[in-house]
């Protein structure tokens, strides 16, 4: 039982350090606006702030003169889907079960999707902080 408690405490400490590291990598980010679910996903390593991938894509577009549409074609997805996942485009409002959900901008991206994007840019995911 004691060993289990030690392992659990170490895992919690590692998750907290991961969140702290990512928050240091994104100075000026409005962390107060992230939901608890988003912060938990970042803490557990299943998502990262899309700002990290967005800055890499912006730098690639500037350097190569390409657009996000070209990158989306390389990835095999639509330009609008790529722009939404990077937080550049607004996800449209939805009506589900009679409830209207407002339009929103995504703040996080899954680690798998971010990995696909950076690989398409020619960057190994191990070189990107948080992936």
C-alpha cells in the first residue's frame, strides 16, 4: 500500500510539473480562461495549448510563402478544420437538444493532432516542447 501511495504521489508531482513547464513556455497566455477539463488534459499529457503548434505553422507559412490550405492538403484535411484546430478560425455555434451553444475558439489541440502537424512541417515531434 505504501509503494502505491509513493507511486501515485510521484505521478501527481510529474503531472503538476508538466503543467508548470507548459505554462512557462506560453507566457502571456490567458490561463484563467481555460476550463478545468482543458487544464486537466494538458496536465495529463493528452493535449497541449494550440498556441505552440500555431506559432510553428505561422513561422512555416512565413518562411515558405505557403498558406494553411497547402499544409491542410499535405495533412489530408480541410483548411477550415486545420484553422479551427489551431485556434485561428471560430468553431460555429451549434444547437443540440434545443440548447444553443455559442461560437468559440479552441484553446487546446490533442497531442496526436499536433504531432501530425509538426511532422508535416518537417519537425520531429520530440523537438517540440510538450509533445
